[in-house]
C-alpha cells in the first residue's frame, strides 16, 4: 500500500475500533479491522466494513457506520463523510489533504513508491539462439524482460540479468561444418550483417540432404564436446558474430542489454556434471534407456506415465533440461536469488514447471525463494494468424524496428513540421520503438497480441504516441512559465483537478501491483487514465490563463507532477518521453 492508502486505511480502522469498543468487551477478536476501502462513484472512496462487523456483533450496521462517520468527519483529511444504504461510508477527501499528499509526491522522485528491503532478482530473458534470426517471440521476451529489469532496478533491488542464449548443442556440429565449407570470411560477413537465417538454413539444408555432411557434423559435435581447440575457436567465431549482431538489435531497441549479460547455455557446461552428481547423491536420478533422468513429481505424459527431465542423454551429452537445472541451482546457491523470473513464451511452460519441481525436489528451490514463469502469448498479424513477413518468412526484428521508426517519422513530420531534422529523427526513434514496446506491454501479457503498425502508431487511443504527445504538450506549457513559478504547492479546487490528483496518488499502488504480478498492462492502463484525467483537467481548468497567480502556480505544479508521473511510468516500460513532439 502507498503511504497515502495506508494513512486512510489506518484512520478508518481506528474509527471502527473506537466504535466497536463501545459495543463489545472483546474488541480484540475483531482485530485487525479491514476497512474495505473501495473506489466509489459517489465519493473519492467508500469504506464497506460496517456490514460484516455489525453482523458479527449482531448490531445495526447503519448505526455503527454513523458512529464511525462521526469520528471520521472531525478529521481534516475529509471534506465530507456520509453514510448511504445499509452502512456504506462515503469518504470525500479534503482539498487540503489532497494537496498535502501531492506535496509528498512532488519531493519524491519515486512518486510515493516506498523502497522495500532490497532483494536479489534474476531475470532470464531475450535468449535468442546463435546463428539463428531472433523472432517476434524473442522480441516479446526482450521487451517484457526489460520492463521487469527497469521496474526492479528503479525500486533499488539487485537485478541480475541473464541472457540464456542457445549457444551449445548438436546444431553446432552442422553450423561449424558449414562455416568451414563457405570459409571464415564469408561466414563472418553473413553473420555480422545479421543474415543469420541464410546461414542457418544453408547448414540445415545440407544436413538434411547430404549424408557425408551429416557425418562430418556429428563428428564435429563430438570434437566440440571434448574441447578440441580448433573446434572451439570456430564455435567462438559463431558466437561472437551472433552476439555482436544481437547487441546491435538491443541497442536499437533501447533495452538494458549490452552484451555483459550473455550467460548462454554453454556458460553452465562446467556445472552440468556436478549438478548431475548432486542429483544422483540425493537419489533423484533414474536410468531409462541409457539416459539419466529426473522425474519431477506430478508430471505425466498422455499415457499417464511419469515424464522425465533428461539430465544426461544416452549418447553421454547434456541437453536443454540439464542446462536449466544447472542454471537454477547456480542462481539460487551461488547468486543468492530471492526471485527468479523466466520471461519465456507459453509453449515452454511445462518444461519450466518441471525444472522448478526438480529444483524443489533437490532442495534448492524452497520458500521464500520463488521461480516464476513470466509467460506470454504469440504475436499475431492483422489477419489473426501467426505474425509472418509477406514472403511467409519469420520477420527480421531489425527490419521491423526500422519500419516502426520510419512510420513514426511520417507521423511526426505531419504533426510538427517545425522540429529540426535531427530532433525529428530522435523523436521518431523514441516514438517508433516506444510504440512497439507499448503495443506489447499494454496488452495482457499471457494473451496473444496483434502486431499492427497503424494501431500502435495512432495518436489517439491507448498508444505510446498518445501518451508521449500528452507529455510533450505539458512540457510545452511548462516552457511558457517562469522558472520561479514552478514546483509550488498544489491545492485543488475543481473536480477535475481532484480527479487528476487522486489518479496520480494511485501510482505507487499500481507499481506495487505490477511488481507482484508483472502484468504491465495495468501500468499502461494507469498511464492512459492519467493522460485522460489530465486532458479533462486541461479542458476545464485554464493553466497559463488561470484567474489568479495562486491558481496558476498550483495548476502549473499539477502539470509538472503529471508530466513527471507520465515520464516515470513510461520509463518503467522502457519508453522515452521526449519534451517536444
Ligand atoms: N533459447 C530459448 C529459445 O529460443 C529460450 C531460453 C529460455 N530460457 C531458459 N532458461 N530456458 O526458445
């Protein structure tokens, strides 16, 4: 709860306690009183606790409510306290109290989000595969993961970013052989241009068509796993080229990934054997057809047979599941994680659930430590089918982002032809990338969402450009004021000022909710509601032409606070708020 909510809840609770004490000798059994504060159409808030409490005491709820209302009515916090219906207590906050609460936000760069004790949070996200084009699923993971990182870093937690790229395993046999076939310089060129699919597909095709190539590829896997120097050098080449391409995409996406957080599957190689040994020691490994398996409790296949996590394959190699077990062990035992987030698409739910259960059985994952699958749906095209390019290929991320920026540029050119060329390009980047991120984060994470350039770049509706424009408009008002007029006390007098103020005061509660659920669309909704509340304030209350200086200052300060709340909210989503648009 925000300080604001806490204050109100404790006022109402103590008023209830006082009223209860005069009715029973055993108040203790009724404590703590949950005031059941709710939003109301009739007032700023409604307290609904009277009905349930009166029932337990077998007393009249309306009388109880009246007594509570009388106590609350004498508080300066409230302008009006009224009882309605069977015992609803309608609370109207006083302008003085609202102004005071806003004052707390004005001096707090975290806008009322109180610093909690710092935890260590591991975020596993993005995770494309080496020598393979990033697809829109990786786009979602990157955007959502980045928002998680920003949200927790902003609150002062220790955040460990883990980019679990696919950089190990059998495909590298064929990839390295293909690299040798076309020569290092040609391979480097294709890969550094981000032409990953051409490279990957050519290797795949040969692997499928040519048995001698297949054999070479298999032999190469063995060499790779046994640590052959030359093979490792070639493998490293593939990794480096792909990584630098990924980093270039991250840079254009403006996410907090710069290459230092690559902990690919191969990073766990040295931990695989010890992980297996520990699982064996704990009696959790069973042999099955030559493979060493862990059977997590509660997972059955269609024939009701227990499902395995294959820790060591029958050919002696370790695979995806082994790596994830080693990784979770490392994150808990070595990194001291309190909370581990896996920002991975919905199809991997079962795999991850099995890994968590395995980690529980091994005794690594135990309360209060949590591992959470931050699942997300697919990206669909406007036709409602899986998002594909016109040729039916997977869409290249870099091209997608370029197109967003190009389209944003057209929007800005129309809206504000006065911006300098350079500023226009900068703003177009913020708007284009912002639009792509916001379209993702403003829709419910677990559902599929439709990727639609027109819709995401619209200046009306719940879009990034709308919010960015609202912010820029406020900034342009602030530019017309005197520096000395800014930052003063806010005292609301008009209903739309009060509504905007209360909306801003909810920020901390929304952030708390999003921190728990990682459902960022709730923050998006708050942003959209805030921009709408601002717009009705602006329509009803002249700012620069306010009736007197005091009102002008108060409104300018409210504008300022709104702008910083919008910028902070967008910032948590990884979206820039330019001052001009
Ligand atoms: N590289 C995988 C993919 O592209 C995602 C990895 C997710 N993270 C994990 N720890 N398994 O599907």
